[in-house]
C-alpha cells in the first residue's frame, strides 16, 4: 500500500479534516504525538504510527474517513476504547478511526433491549441498565469498551447464563462498509454481516456504529465466595469442578497467586484462589447456588476465606481492575478440555516466571453449543495468563516467558479467545480462535465485502523493536 501515499498531497491532508464533525491529526501535526500517547491504556505504548488519527464524532465522520481512505489507498483500523492488550488498532500505515467519542445509549425497558454506540464502556452500560432493573454480560473491567469486547465474542459477567458468550446477545448492528455504505444487519437483513460481527474480532471488514442488544433482568441478589487451595491440589480441584457441573448462574474462576512466604517450594510458592459469584433471585437462591459447588468440591481441597459476600456489578469491576497492578502488559490464552494437562505445563514454567505480578487465570465454561456465528471456539476451560511488569528493561524476558508457556499450551488447546490472544506474537495463527469452517467463511466474506483491502487484516506486522 506504500505506493498509494504518493497520491496524497499536503492539500489532501489539510482539506480532509474540514469535512469532519470531529478532528483529525496527521503524523506531521504537532499534536499527533500526544494523541498517539493517549490511545492505549497499556503502559508499554506501541511504536506503530498510522498516517492519520481521526476522532470521529458522528456516523458521517466514519463514512468520510472510509471514503478518504479508499480513495488514497490508506488501510483503516478501528479503535473503540483502546483496551486491547496488544494495541491491535495501532498500525504503521493508514488511518486509525477512533470511535471512543460515540457514546450514545438508548434503553427500551419494555423490550428489555438497548442500543449502544461503540465508545460505550461496560460500566456506563451497566449503570444505565440498572436504573431500569436490567443487566448485560459486559466485560469484567468497568472500562472495557463494549465494541471490541462484543466483536471478539465477549467472555462476560455471568456469561454462561446470559447467552453463552456476550456476542450472542447482539440482535442487530448498524455499520459502514468498505464502500462507505451505511447498512443495518440482523437475522433477515444482511445476515452474513451480523454473523461476522458475532465474534469476528479485530480482523473485521466493516465498522459497527451501533449495537442493538438483548438485555436480562438484573439479579435480585449477587453474592461472592472466596476460597484458597494448595497449588498441588489444583488438578483435583479442576476435576471436582468438572464433576460438579456448576449451575450456569454460578461464575467460577481460579487465579494462581503468590503465597505470602516461600515455605512450600513444592507448591511453586503459589496457591489457588477460587472465586464463585452467584447471580440469583434471592439470598436463599444465592446460598443454594454457592452450596451446589462448595459441598461437592470441599473434602479438604478448599478453605473458605469469604462466604456470602454481597456483590454487584461495580464490585465485580473493582475485582477485575484489582487483578492488574502493573504498568506494562501482555496476555495470551487457550481454550481446553484438558485442564489438568494445562496445569502440569504451567507448573513447569512457574519457576522461571520473571514477574511476581503475572497472573494465570482459569474460568469454567462447561460444554457449549453455539448458534451459527463467527464465534465458534470450544473448550470447557478458558486458561489465560496476564503477564504484567513495570520496567521497560523487563519487556523481552516477559515476552519470551509468555511465548514459551503458550507454545507448549497450544499442544493441549482446542481453541483460543481472540480478544486476549497475543496478536503481537501470533497474529499469523489467529485461525486458532475459530473453527475451520468459520475461519474459511470469514476469509470469504472479507474478499466479498472488502476486495481492495480498505480495512487492515488481523495479521500484524510487528517489528522486533515493538515487542
């Protein structure tokens, strides 16, 4: 695409922003560096510089930007909130279309539905819905933007009871195509575009400007239980959880955390924190949900730390935020039906873990069957690792450790979750996040709807200096 830049003149750069309701900055503008610095929450920053950053304030801005990009051969990437661990919206060419200012929310309590624009955060939607006694399976962090979260599938709050993956609550979308056409997509009108939006992820070939969401009644009682277990007991604990088949309204997460001392080297100086959150109609129902698991897995395996603690969406957001304690981050994940084998691989890598803040996490997903959609990955366990550290000098050792761990975990994987897949390291393996049929269909639809490559593909050309 580089040769196309020769068609751009200084006048082109000056005239384009005049057609926008929002603002744009080229790489030649003195404010560009500050805009670029503000794009990502990840303190690593990213040495990838689009030719233009556009802060859209209207649908017309989206259309104008895509038209300009198409005419001048500038590939487009799209940013919702900037919550991508890999900063996958930052590319070294083209136009970055920043939609974070599009934050309209419309609630229809009678239909239990919401319409949201791509800049809306999880916290903003939850607060708006709660006023009407409604809820939605948002991300577990309050600032997680709904756009990228939903387009990548969305492993959300109470996801097992509320649609399986959050994206299956997307009833329709409004979008702009590579040709600059404004379309609506639902089960009857442009259904293939809705199919792609439900899990297609950062490699999509259109811009979603509005999501039409089906919502759920806000639970009458949410409670949280926390337990501790020995790291050496984790394989047995996973087996017990699988045998118990937890109710879909009980969210089950296990974090591998540091012990407060090093008196148990056989435990890799780690312990397991099991957190269960019940989404219930009443306190009695919540206690029953919690007991349905704890009574089946205890038998000396777990020790209760907190029981029947009142919770709500804001508490869950704070809990999610508390997991991230550093300035610099990378993440990777697998989906697997072989949880015990995955733990054995992790145990072999823990002694060389370079940062004590790095957090491996397992989430019980159970057996799933999906509606026909781009999201098609399977695996009873979601196993992710949030590598986090503070110093630039430690970037390479943490990158290498995470890569080595997930190179080996790939041997027991049945799939991966695109939203937390290490696209900097593995974008060439993004097909692992989809069934073979869904990946093939996504590629075919891209060729059909974006034959000239107006939108950046999922593949990222990341230089060694940006690792």
